C-alpha cells in the first residue's frame, strides 16, 4: 500500500514525457504568432494609418471647440455694440427734435443760405468706406470693398472725381496697394469712439466747406439680422432738411429663442419737432444754431454707422464660426467612420493571418 502513490507518480510522469512532439509543435506555433505580430504592418486606409486618422479626429474636435468659443465671444461683443447704439439714441432724438423745431422757424431762403444744406453741382465725391481689421467673418470685408469699387467706377463713368476715407485695415491695405487717392485712413476698433467720429466728420466738413468736394457718401454694412447684412450707400453731405426731420430709425437687440441666438428689431418713428414759443427770443439767429447743430448731427450719424458696422462684422463672424463648427462636426463624423473601417480591416487582417498560420502547420 505504501508503494501505490509512488507508482502513480511514475505513471503520470511517463504520460507527460510520452508525447514530447506535441509540446514542441505548440511552442513553435506560439513563437511564429508572436513574430508575425511584431513584423505585421498596420493596415492603410485611404490617406493614412488608423492612428493617424485618430489623431486627425482629435485635431478636428479641438478646432470645433475653438470655433464655438469664438462664436460665443462674438455674440458677447455684438450685445455690447448694440448697447452702445442704444446709448446714442437719446442724443440723436433730442438733436433731431431741436433741428426740426428750428427749421420750422426758418423760411426757405434762410435754409438755402446754410452751406451744408445747399445743393450744388457735383464734381468730386468723398467716399467713406468702413471695413473690419480682421478676417474670419465670411464675405463681410470683400462685399464692402466690391461695393466701394463699383461706386467709384460708376462715378468715374459720370465724369465725377472721387477720393476715399478708409476705416479698417482691410480697406486700407486693399486701396493703398492700388494707388487710389486717400484723404484719411484709420483702423476700425471693436469699440468705436466719439473721437474717431469727430476726426472723420471734421475731415468731411473741412473738405466740403473749402470746396474740395461737393458731396460725401458713406459705404457701410447695414445690420439686418444675424444671418443677413448687406452693403449700403448713404449720402452724408450735403444734408437734406426733410430727411433729417422725417427720417425714422430702427434698433436691434440680440436675444435667444429656442436655445439659439435671435435678433429683435424695433422700428422707431422720427422725433417730433421741438415746439418753441412764438415769443421766444434766440440769442443767436436760428441759422447760426442750425449750422452749429449740423456737425453734431454728422458726428452722431458717423458714430452710429461705425457701431452698426462693428455689429454687422461680429454677426458675420458668429455665422462664420457656426458654419465652421458644423463643418468640423461633419468632418469628425466622416473620419470616425473611416477610423472604424480601418480598425475593422486591421482586425480582419489579424484573424486571416492567424487562420493561415494555423492551416500551414496542419
């Protein structure tokens, strides 16, 4: 009984050593499989390897995050620009009201004596062009430049000379390289100031009073909505007393609707003319007061157009960044499908290699 466990041990050992070829064959297959994994080339799909596609997906997703952040920054600046426009509204209304009351106290002959209200033969026009300083805003800058060139060519065909006041780096670079006559140029910041408007209006008024020009037109982007802005041409000098007293206004406010940005438009009627008592005695003649009010009115209008152009630029940038984010998301989806196909092809290739190796050993 004591020799039975020892006999069983010898039997078990003989069973393991009776088929050494089996262990040798399995070890050979394991070594060949490991060697094939080390030397196997990654599967190439279309334009790169699977890991390259994965890196590109990460890059596109990071780009999408950047464009979305830029959209939100532009939205915040649009709201700020619109608040600045609303802040200028009380001054414009008061000035329009006072001007209307003064015009009612003046006769037609007195109005014609005001230089900035008198019409004369147009021989030279000063074009004020407002663009942005930066890109990434779709066709905002190119549309304004094309509109300015078209207006310049139209004036040339009529035999009218023209020069430019350029606001914004894009317009400055474009027209300076092409040798146009430039009276003034300045950058267009995201926060236009009254000092900038005064410098522009002083240049226009001085040129008009000194008979260097006969009219001035402002070419800017009129804000309509977050997805629609269009180039507009507006005559600044000479003024029309009827337009000043009867021209209404419209304001825009950035809001949200159903989780998306939206714009509310409010149309405002012209301010009622100020009623002066018949026995009121003016220290100065109404003509002189009107002449003093017109530069203030021009300053206010130019500042308003600068702010509206900035709002249009930011809205265009919002739309451009939204389109870029949508395109990045679509591209990331396509790359994910391509990456999944690459992984599937790689797994299939590995299975085929294993099966082929196993069949070769049989």
